[in-house]
C-alpha cells in the first residue's frame, strides 16, 4: 500500500495552509476534506489580509489550487478512523472503505458549534445570528444588536460589540444573576438589560427582526450568542486523544485537543492545527497555524529521515570520502 509523508484530515484554511508548506518542502501530501466547513453559512471571510471579504468557497478554491501547484492532492471524503500500523505508519480509513497510509497525520477538522436551544437560531446561524465580533461586527455597525446571555462570558461579548454600535441590548435569558458591578458596567456603556428567558426569534422578509423574551419581542437586526465549540476529533478517540474543556469565567465555552505550541499531540505522529486545537482562531489564524505546523511536521520528518539514513549507511571514513567525491567536495 502506498504511504504518504503526510495525510491531512480537513481541507479548511488550517489544513490547506499546512499542505502548501509541506508541498513546498517536497513532501508527498494528501488532503482529505469532508466538505463541511465551520463557516459554510457565512457569505464573507473577514479580517483576512489580502483576501478581505472573499467568499468562503472561493478562498478554499484558491487554497486547493495552491496545494496542487506544489504536487499535493486534495480528495473529497470523510475519514472515520486513524489507526497505528507500526511505529512509523498510521492508517487512515475513509467512510467509503478506502484506506491510505501516512508517516504523519495532521487533524484540521475544526469544531462543531452548539447553539443555545432556542427555536429558530440554527436556521439563521452565520447570517444574522452571530458570535464573533471580529468576523461580523463591522457589517453590523450602528445597528441594533441583542446579546443572548449564556453565562458570564456573554457579558464580555456585550461590552465587545458595544465597540461597533451603541444599540446593544443584553438579554439575561435566566442564564446568570447580574451582579451590581455587571449592572453598573452595562449601564455606564448604555447597554440595556432585559431579564427573562429567551423563547424564540422573529423573522421578517428573510431577515431577523426581533428576539422573543417571554411574551415580549425585543427588536434587533442581529442576535449574538456564545456557542459551545467542540472539536471534531472522534476519529482519534481510540488513540487516546480526547478534547478537554475550555473555560471562560467558569463557563464551558469549548472543548479542543491539547497540543504543544507547534501542534504536536501526545500521540507520536499525530498533529493538530486550526480550530480543533483552539476554537477562537479566525480563518487567517488557522491558515497561519497550519503553515507553522506543516513546517514543524517537515522538521520532524527530516529528523526521522536522518535516523533512517544513519541506520542504513553507518559511518565509515570510506563512505565520507565517497560522498565528498560524488558531491564535488574535498576528499579528506
């Protein structure tokens, strides 16, 4: 069976960023992408230097072409498991039964965002039900924004979105009891507070027009939520890689895979990059992280290549002279 240097699971910015770096390093790379990007419902990718406002699918199309430019391959498919064959090989199994082997595997599958259980939110996700100010707030500047409380972290969201508009309303949603300090801070910044449980949303002409709190409708142009973002990493569970919870103000806001600063996990040969490693990464962060992790994987492979070469060609003075002669260097 053919063995790739690196199989990358996930063809978003992180996976493609790593693939470009590895392709330029003359590594044989296969990207396997299930075609379910986190930002599939968004119309633009923002804060991406040089590609500001590009459509998500267009960014991925450009990335795939760049990977192929350097000899990499991109395959549409769903990986169901990664198994260890031996100390040097990992086996990647796809849903269609096909199998590929790799010296290294990079997981760049992103996260799944779990929204608050409020009727109608999921259908508007990424359009006018939002979470990331740096992704969407410019487009909502000076418009009405309702932040739906999900815990103490939502208070920070409300104050952050206030940077772009003075028409922010905080809907407590029975998710937390506001302290005196929190109320003072919200009031000082002109952020209105509405107590009571959020029960649904109102849509007018295919646009969000309000959020229902009990029997009252709070008029708004966008609803801001704080989803729980969980790494798509189940295919690595049997290797012992399980996502760990991420807390913010004692509130669970995500679950991602642990890795060192370069993306190496505790399982030899398995690396991670992008949102699967840190759910807050924007597209440009994920792409940069993928490129960095790709470079580290190449270095790891170089070290392995050196060990294999030394084992195959033990040092002798004769070998050294032969190599120097072949390469046109001085013969010692």
